[in-house]
């Protein structure tokens, strides 16, 4: 597969994943903010920020890999 194809596919995958992940994280975050004490917000919000990096770290090295 050509590098341009990999870049295009990788970009589409990352954009779709970040969009879907952001929606899920916002819904969960809004439920947590409404129903929990403030100290739990400090526990919850760093977790979604770090969790989305795991799939991104798998896709990004795949993009420049030789065919």
C-alpha cells in the first residue's frame, strides 16, 4: 500500500475514532458531572483524556510503515 493511501486511511480512522470517542466521553462526563460529587470529577476527567491515546498510538506508527 502506498504511503499516501496509508496517510489517508490513517487520517480517516483517527478522525472517526476521535469524533465517536468524544461523543461517548461527553455523554459519560455529563452523567458523572450531574450525579457525583466534585472530587470524582477530578478522578474521571483525566482518564478519558489519556484513554484515547492508546488507539492513536497504534494507528500513527502504522501510517509510515513500509509496505
